C-alpha cells in the first residue's frame, strides 16, 4: 500500500511520515482562542467530565475526586503547584493539551471534607464531586471527547475531505513540543546517562518558534554558560528552567542533581517522549513495508472491546494467522506495535525494524533500565485507530478572520489517541506550529 507523505519537516523529524488519505488539505488554523479546542475526559464508568458532572462516588476513603478545568495551562507544573499548596498527592489519568480548555478527573490525597479547593489560580477551576478509596492513575479513562474549531480556511471545504477513515496512531506533536520539539532529545540523553547534555538541551537549546525573550536567554546561556547571568535573564515564565539554574548555582557541576529540581512527572515524560519518538519511527517503517492491516507470523494482534480499546494481545503463528487476518480486515482487531523498553520482547516485523532503529540511534533496550526512579519496561500500542464518533458542522464565515471560513468538529477518541492526528489528516499542515498544532 503506497501512502502519501507529509510535507512537514517537523513531522518528518518526529517520525510522523505518512497520511492515511490523499484527500487535498483544507489548511486552516487551530487554537486561535482556547475555546476552539475543548477536551472532555471520559471516565472508566463512561461519564463525560465537564461542567455538568456533579457527583461521582468511588467509595468512602482517603481520597477526593474533583473536576479540574483549565484554560491555557500546562498540566504538570500546575499539578506540582497544587501538590505544594495542598500538601497532598494529585492523581490524574492523562496529560491534556495546553492550548485548550480541558476538563479531567483528578484525585486529591485528602478526605472529602478536609480541604477547600483553591480558587485564586488563573485559568483554573477545581470542583469537588465525591469521595474515593483509590487515587486516579495514568490510563484510568476510556477516552476523550473533543470539540474543535478549524479557522482561517480559505474556501468552504468539501465534506469528503473532513471524514478520515483509519488514522495512523502516531504520538502527536504535543508529546514532543511544537515550538520546542525537544522533549525526546532530552529523554535520549537521560537514558544514555548524559545528564550534563540533558540539562543543556533543556536549558540552552533555543528554538525559533519560542518567545523572543526566552530564545535570546537560551542562546546567551548556550554561548556563555554564565548561570549567574541566566538566573536574571531567563523570563519568569520559564519557572522550571529557573529552578534548574538555581540548583546548579548551589551545586556546580551536579547535573544529575539539578534534574531533581524538575517534577518527577516531567522527568518521566522526557523518557516517555523518546519512547514515543522510537514508536513513531517504527510505525512509519511498518506502514511503508507492510501497510496498516497486514499480519505476519510473530506479529501481535489485539481484539477491540466495546470502547474500541485493545483487550488482549495475541501472538500470531501458523495456527491462528488466517483468523487474525480476518479480524483485522473486519476492524474487530488491530495490529499492535511495541513501545520499546527494557522488557520488550520483539518479534515479527517489529524485531527487524527496531534492530535497525536501535543501531542508528546508538542505544539498546538495556538503556531503559538505567533510569532508576521509574519503570520503563515498554508497552504496546495500536498501529491505527478510528474515531468512536465523528460529527461535522456546516462551514461558516469565520468571525475572527475576515474573508475566511471555519468549521466545527466533534469526535470521541479512545484513550491514548491524539485528536491532532485526525486533524493532521484533514489539514495536512506544512508548518504545524503556524497552524496551531
């Protein structure tokens, strides 16, 4: 199967090479205002988390459940701040988009009546909805519902261009950063034990898309490595970077220790981003060599449950090859691709693909065991996905961009799937940052 390729250099650099459709791009821009991109989490019970969710009871215990609504806020720094203010651990199921209005369920490690949600955090609302015996953990969701407006479309789009079928299940742009697409670069340096390199990539690699004051401060630090000057020149918006700089000033040369100034979730995200980058490379190679639905001996195939989530991986062999191929062809099952880690058992096409990728990257699976603070065993991820539901509004005149059009979409996606991968099929951006990805 010959698939069309991306025109974006950024996407190519992140391993997102192929589209599923050759429909002409409609272009346009995302996230011109935060309300153009609304994300509502769907709990394991099937509840949509939004302003209408008033009560959820998971049993009397030491935890409280709350709806976290945020507008144009990064989740990980926000969670760190809330944990410091409340003196309790915050649990969450997934990291939601920054440039958006998002609703998600969180747990607070305090009994229901023993705390009051802060109400003075800009762009944030927290509403307690019930007790729980356990905390919310990553992956504790069925999926997310997205309501999205694409603006600045030059001509009314053809409806057929707005309905992609299957979608390559790449990790999306936001996993790596759009204005600073380097989280995976930091992650690679971490697993190789190059803590100095990781710190310098995090602090002093300027990227053209970031704000000018941040760009210039990073560039000056890269050229001079004058940490004392950087302490005053780095803008207040770079709070995490400033924390690392302060730690280095206190303990010169302790790069590994300096990384401990970052939230643990962010340190794990760096390594996860590198795993995601490797997965994207492997998925693109698989799409190129075998297509999205080909099944061979040694491959892993998982039946899909009612929520379109993979249920149990089945290794393909000569006894079940015909049956698994039939399931995949009828969309009752999906081919799984490994996310590499130190316990990953590669087989089938994945083994050949990852052997070449690891050689080119200069790493081995054992490198993922070097990070002592977390467990990077590896996992599996569907090669493709389909929106559970997909609704399209009629094109309208764009009130924010005279002479242009806008269109609203609503879709529900299984957990772990990126809405931007659906939008990428529709818009096919040459410059994802400029297009609001």
